[in-house]
């Protein structure tokens, strides 16, 4: 027995030495290119080889019997091949590897969408870009202006997309509605977003044909995403020529808390920068924001985002229409509370729930008239996502919005204009990936309004196909409804929702550091609100008989690679759009549409002087306006719009702390831009209608900021 | 029967020892090759060898550590950004796998800190903001687990050297850090013959250069 055992073990030990198998071969890709560096080996031994520059490999093995040969290479799908090594002396193999689709190479449905994110790899903009684009003036919505499809409308400040009005762009935070994303606005003055871009880690900006998850927006959506749990405690304080700002973050193991606040006043800035308007009270305001994040269970995350602000300003305004000087005082206050909780339910269902309360109150004093407007919105939303299988993903959701609008007008009497609407909606969407190259998304959305007593059901569709490693073509279309603006609903609650149809086609080439994108679109509007005269109080003066269309092409090119430490992008849009709505006597191009919009952004870091410089040039061709002194409708055009803005960011040490000195100059070349004209309602004695140009409140604006990290 | 069991146990013990010896031999040969490698193909070849070892030694983090290290070195030489990222993805993959084996190994967090600068270099303006804190976090964790890890001090010194003076960087600020690193390297004893033990020479060279720069 002993001797038998010994014999066996000896043979086991020695057998390898006697029967080595010689393996050799070549590793190539599907186009027969050698894959130098491919790893060829047997899973259960150290033995193996690396393919040389011609793709060839060679090694000897002592293994016996059935074994799995593995061939792997970065960027390719690993191949396994079973080999019986018994009775083999040598073997020559030809191994062909298939390229694997990396994250950036996989098809992504993107028609109409621009995503700014710090998390994903394949995005066009990052939040840092938003914060450092000079023409944006530190405003998220301003930064969107450097993207194609957005019109320059200097006297408004909201986001006008592809022939759509400002109100047609809806804002969201973490998928939940923001009813009043902008600060209250003085007549003919641009407004800006309430929220600092520093609060968000990403923004999804869609210029059309968006997913069924979003509704009540005719043209566009902006979905801002707040950060997850912070993992670094930090504090900073900033002193600006327009105020002071401070923030601090505290972290725990499973939670984080950030608090920030600011006081802004343009009193000093209005002294430095020549004003073209007569302020009786410089715009000022206070803001406070609290963000709390808490992990729940294994997969859950609770987020609270709360912000409040209070603003005031006063203006001596010449009302051309009525031919009188008016002293306008504006006081406004608002708060926005957003709670969301996302967690896995079971193995596959991802649940997203949220509740928002948004309150806004503004008080207009135009002696002797007083207008107080309050808007109160509560939204509850519940979404479920789940993968059905490898290729298919399902999204379902519903939300309820309760909205109460109240306007009190004290003008020789007390007039009340209130209404309440409950909006119920639900959506379902399926995304199906036929292959790594081809994806489709099909969705539908249902909405019912208790005020309008009308329900709508719309389809949404999009698809994308990869035409190459870095390029893809996308198509999207859909129907969109939005309730008429508050200013019409308060008089005429019998109106129906306005409607738009979108069709978008995109071709995009994208590498990590370069993006080229062309997008062409068609938009058809119907059910737009028409009225016999502005501010008509009789509900019967309003109807949904308006219509319109827009078509155009957008180009975008961004390159972070060609020039060292340099990043630049170019956006160009061409649009053709007409509408017959409001009190238009016929279809015409609206005043906010300019056929050509161009934006150049150039950023560079100068290492030696530790300065980050950014320059933007914006151009918009002339805009139409109606001149009652001429015959016809929309019969005149403004001069074209030009702007050069600059920002310099200097990194330094102050009191031993990392600090930043930031200089921002808007309209550096002091272009005298005219956005349009206001005409008098009544002609003077010679029959001429007097007019005043609508201009920016400042000629050139310089803002200085020092920020210290504590 | 009893005898047979004893023989079987002996054989298995013997072969276990045998396997250990094979592992150590393969590792030490590969580590030597790794630190002699100069070109990308040489690094790839040795990384492949480490991957093969790691496939069998499922409880050892060292082969994965060195495979990851090799791919970080490759990313330094790679000129194309897309490929640089691909190599760093690969390095991260090995490192993540190593961390599943040992969550409390200072060297792994140090390597994580060593990986980030290469990522940042691809797109410093955008990536710096998010990845710098991540890098600091990794290095802090590495120090928490082993306050005497000399490579962490070396990396801190190098980062300081390359940072703008305004942000507390530059040669003068880096000098004392290089000196501390040198002290730490002087007394450092690797846990095993195979454990990470690199960085002393480069630290000395950089210390010398920094000294000269400061003198000027």
C-alpha cells in the first residue's frame, strides 16, 4: 500500500515536467489589429503570457486535462476558451477580442438635453463651468444662456427656449417643482435665479422633447440636482462689492448639514457702475439656505433643502405708455422647502418620494396703487423605478400639486383675484436597450386640473443609435401641455391648457474632452391664449385660439484638449418662429425672438500668475418690435445685441488661508444695447407716438469678490 | 487507513508550503520586474503577471496592489487622455478589488491617494475641485491606519511642491515635508519581504532638488 501511494505521488509530482504543453498564437481585434499587452493565461495557475507588439504570445504549461484559457485586454471583452491539454504537445491559437462598450461609448438618450453634472463622465457642462462663465453672472439660468437654443432677452433674465416664452421653461430641484425660481422683477429689468449655483452638483437642461416624468412645461425644463452627503467639513466667507456671503458644512458618519446665507445690496455697486435707471432704493436682500442629508437603512437617502429670501427695491420709472413718472416700490419674500427620500424597496424597486412647499409673496407699490400677489404651492410626488431585465427599465410615478394664487389690487377699490388649482398627474415610461448601440424610450403622461376641469394624455418618444464609437444620432418627439399663465387664469379660469408638439433630431460626436453637436427641431403651438386687449377683465375676452410654430438648428462645439489649460465652447442657433397669440392681429415673430444667436466662451488658467481667466462674447441679431408710427404689425427691428464679459479669478493666501479674488466685468466694451421700445398709448399733438428705448440698468458692471476658506 | 490520512494531511501541508513558496517566488520576481520596467509594454507585462497571481491568491491584496500600481505608472506615460483614463479605470478596478480583501490596509489608501493626481492632471480645472478632497481623504485614512507610512509623507511633499504658492504650496513649503518623509523612510520596515517598500530613492532625489531650489 505504502509503495503504491508513494508511486502515485511521485508520478503526480513528475508528470508535469514530462508533459509540458507549448501554447502559442495571436491576439487581435475584429479588424485583425494586433492587441499588444493582452493577458493570456489559465485561470488556475500563474502561467500565462502577454501578447507582444505583433499580438503574438507563447508559453508552456504543466497543467493537465480540461482547462479554461482566458484572454483579457483593457477595453475589450474577456474571452474564455476551454482546452483539453491531455495528449497535446503544442497548440496554436487565433484569438479575436471584441471591443467592450465603456461608459462613454454606450448609447444614451440625449435628444434635446444638455446635462451638467459632476458625477457622470459624459456630460457637456460641469457646475464649475456654470460658476465661472462670466456672462452668467453667477446665475444658473444665466449660464444656460451660453448654450444653443436659448434666446438673449436682456430685459427679462428668464430662460427663453426655441421660440418659447420665459414662462414655458419650468424649474425643478431633485425632480420636484419650483414654482417661483426667479426673484421678483421690476418692469423692463432682468431678474435672476433665487438659488446659488454652488448649491447644486448638476443640472439637466432640456430644450425640448423631454421625458414623461416632466409636465406642465411647453418648451423646456431645468432640473437642478443637490449634492448627496458632504464628506468634507468646510466653511467660507466672502466679501463682495454687492454684499457678504458665508457658508459652513458639518459632517457626521451618515449625515451632513450645510448652512449658508448672504446679504446683498447693490447700493455701492450702483455708485461705482453708472446706472441708466433712477433707483430710489437700491436692490437689496437677504437669503438663507439649509441643507440636511441623512442616510437611512442600507440604501436610503433623505434630503432636506430649505431656502428663504426677502428682497426689496425702489425705482423711479417713466411709464411711456401712460406718459407719467411712477415711483415703484417692490418688496418680496419667499421660501422653498424640499424634502425627498429615495430608497430601495425590496431587491429591485427604487422608490423616490418628495414633498415641496413653495410660498411667494410680492408687494408692488405704484402710488397710489398697491398690488399684493401671493402664490402658494404644495407638491407631493412618488416615483418608482425598476429594471425589468438587462435591457429594459420601467419608471412609474404620480404627483399632486395644490396651487393657490391670490392677488389683491388696491386701486380706487379693493379687487380680489384668487384661484385654486389641484393638478393630478401620472406617468409611465419604459426604456428599452435593444443593443449597446440602440435604445428607445416610450412614455405617456396624464394630467388633470380641477380648475380648468380638463384632462390631457400625451405620448413621448425618443430613441438613440450609435453611428460610431464616439458619435450617435438621436430622435425625440412628444406632446406637451401647460396651464395658461396666472395673469390670464386669474381673469379667465375657463381657459384650456396651451399645447406644443416637439420633434427633435440630434447628431453628436463626443470624446472625454471634445463635443460637437448639431440639433434641428420643429415645434408647433396650439391652444395659445389670445385676448382682445391686455389686462382685459372679462373672461370672455380670453380664448385658446392662438397658434404658432418654431423651427431651427443649433450647433455646439466644445474643446478642452487642443490648447493647454484652455477650455472653449461655441454655440450658434438659427431660428424661425411666428405666433398669433395675445392681442396680435396676425401671426408675427414675437419680440423676444432673434434669428441668430451666437455665444463664445473662452477660459484659460495662467499658471505663472495663478489666475483663471474667462471671456465670453455674445451676439444676437435684431429683434422685432411694433412701432405704431409705421404701418403694419411688428414692423421694425432693434439693433443687434453685443456683449463682452470678462472674469478673472486669482488664487492667493490671505491670513494663511486659501483665498480667491474674483473680478467680474459685464459689458466690458460698453455696447449700447437696446432690447426694444416702449411707446406711448396716445399720440402727441403732431400725431406722433413717443417712445423710450428699453436698456440694461447699467452700462458696464464691475463686481469684486474676495472669498476665504476657513 | 490511519496512515493514509496522515499521509494525505502531510501531503496537503507539504503542497501548501509548496504553493506559498511558489507565490513568494512569483511575487518577488514580478516586484523586481515592476521596479525595473520602463516602457508601457513592460509595465503591462508585469501587471498581467500580478493579475494572474491575484486570480489564484484570492485572499492576498498585494498582487492587486502591484497590478494597480503598474497601471498608475502606465497612465503617467500615456499621452492620449482617453487611454489615460482607461488605464486609471483599470488601476481603480484592481484597487477596489484589493479593498474588498483588506479594508484596513494603509498602503491601499496611500495608493488611492497616488491614483488621483493622475486623474486630476487630465482635466485639472474641472476634476481638481472634486478630486482634491477625495485625495486628501484617502491620505488621511492611510495615515490614520499607519501614522508612519513614509509614502504618504512623500506624496504629501510632492503635492505641496506642485501646488501654487498661493495655496500653501511651493518648494519652501515642501522642503520640511520631504525631510519628514526621509526620516520616516529611514526607520521604515516593511511587514513582509513582499510588502510595499518603494519611494525612498525618489524622495531623496526630490529632496535634493528642492533643497537646491530653496537655496537659490
